[in-house]
C-alpha cells in the first residue's frame, strides 16, 4: 500500500476558506434572501387579492341566495299559505288577494259611475249600501274581513250546490255574463221587429266577462217603509233626480256591439288594476251558480205569501209588553198605535201597513207574520228598529202574474237565508285564520 493511501488515524484538518471566498458566499446568501423575501411578498399580495376576490364572490353569492329566498318566500311560499279552509279545501293568500282587488275595484268603479251621473257622494254617505262601500274603500281591514267571509260563504254554497246536483254549463255561464251587463238577447232580437213579425233567433256573442258591476239588491224594506209604498204614499226622494236625457234608439247590432265593447273595456279595467282574468271569470261562475240555486229554491211558478198587517213599534221591550197587556185588556189597537208607536210611516194610520208581500219586511218581522195566527196579537218581536207588537189581519198565497214583480226578490232572499243557515249549521266545516289581515294588498 502506498503512503498516500495510508492513514494515520488522526482527524483530518479542514481547509480554511479565504476571505475572498467568504465574501462571495455571504453575497450569494444575501441575494438569495432578498430574492426569497421579494417573492414571498408578491405571493402574499397575490394571495390576498385572491382571497378578496373570493370574499366578494361569496358575499355576492350569499346576497343572490337571500334575494332568491325572499323572492320565493314572497312569490311562492306566502301566496300558497292558507287564510281559510272549507270542507278540507284551502283558500290561499293569492286567492284572497285577488278577490280583495276585484271587490275593491268594483266598488271604486260603481262610485265613480255614481259621481259621473252627477250624484253627490257626500249625500250618499248617509245611505246604504253606499255608506258601507265608502267605508270599505277607506278601511282596508273592513273590506278584507268581508271578502274572506264572502269567500267562505261561496265555498259553502258551492258544496251545497254539488250535494243538490246543481251545476253550471256554458249556457248558464253565458246568461250570467249577459245579466251582469244588462244585456237581454231576447229583447235585443225584437228591436226593430214589427209585433206581427216572428224574429229570427239570434246567436249572441258570449264575452266571458262582466261589465258594469252587478246591481246591488235594494236594502231590506222595513215594515214602516213598506207600509208607505203599499198605501200609495209618496216616499220622499233621497237623491235629487237628474234631468232625463233622451238617448237615440240603437239598432240590435249596435246594442250587441256595445255589449261586446263594454265587456272588453271592463276586462281591461280590471287587468290594469292587477286582477287576473280567471278571478273575474270566477265571479261570473259564482253568479251563474247562485242563479241556478235561487231558481231551485224559488221556482218561477212558486207562490208567495202576502199578508195584511198592522203593528206598533216602540224602543223598549217593557213598553211592548205593556202595550200587549193593554191590547189584551181591550185597548184599541189603532188608538194605541197613534199614541205610542215610533214608526212615523204607520203610526198616524193606526199602525196599518196594508197588504204586502211578507218578504219585503225585515227577517224577524217576516217570521213573526208567518208564525202568527190571524187576529192574534203577536210580540214583542225585536228587530234592528226596536220592538214590534203586531196583528195579522189576513194571509194569502199568491202565484203567477200577481207575484211576478216580487219573484226575483224572493229568490234572492231565500238564497241569502240558505247562506246564513249554511254558515251557522256548518261552523265545524270551515275555519278562518288570522293571517288574512297581514295579506291585504296595501297598494
């Protein structure tokens, strides 16, 4: 083995680096550190920018989600909630809102028509149903309560109609639309036709909507008001009549064209005010169904009860009882009526109301007449006007031409009685929730 290859076993010495070598190494380390420091700062800034962008995207995404949730809640969830149930079927917020808009705009349209006719709204505020209409327009909660109750009544009535196998068809719906617009195709077909001629049947266009609001039934007559009418007394006018304007006679074709135009304008009016076409169509369907039910309750050949009645009206039950005691003791009915009756229409006539259709009286008074025996003193009967003591002089069932003028009134009264009884007898089959109040359209 050579000496160079041999080892002594002693530790090998490390060669010291020169100063120049050290300087070069230090310079390299410093440059590397600077480069590393520069790169890490740029990377941090780049990373920060990425996080800012991600944060902005996340915030925007959250806002979009919240807006979508709010939109879905307002447009889908809330409209689908129920304000009432009838026989297990729900009435949704959306249906309630639509019905509210329909009724409010119908009232506004009717009042506008009254004003355009030159009538004084301030004067009408003292009369029904105009006072109620004005209050409902000014107090949304009042109209909302009426609407939700009407919707329940409509559902109850529809269920009752189904149980009686009463249903509407296209012909019944067409007639309902025509009635709503005051259009009678039979009368129109006779325009310009000589009495001896036989008019050709005319096919009437059937606009599936309604125009001017359906006429409001006259307020229920009180006994005293009916007495004045039947006795032939002139009722004092509450509205100053306007001068009559003679309109030129329209041809049959012009009347039909007006009907179609009115229906189109009417539909456009509600469309502008946010009422969906199907909501308006449902109004005519209800009208058609009610007409069929009313015809079932009171057929055209039905007989109506007429009675000759006299009464004494007082404001206190004790006074009524005292009057009955006096009459039973032989006191003259006519003299007592003149002395104590508060009914200005009949008191001066000894309480005489004359002979009239009993349906013209308020419900409590009408029922008392129906139950009373001829000649007996009946009462006290409480109504919204006070306490009545009455005596029936005669009763008679009439039919045919004798009752034609009262037939439609009788139909509507029986229909209302059916609605009232359904509401009372089926109280377990419907429920109204409080949330209708929070969902009244406020705009």
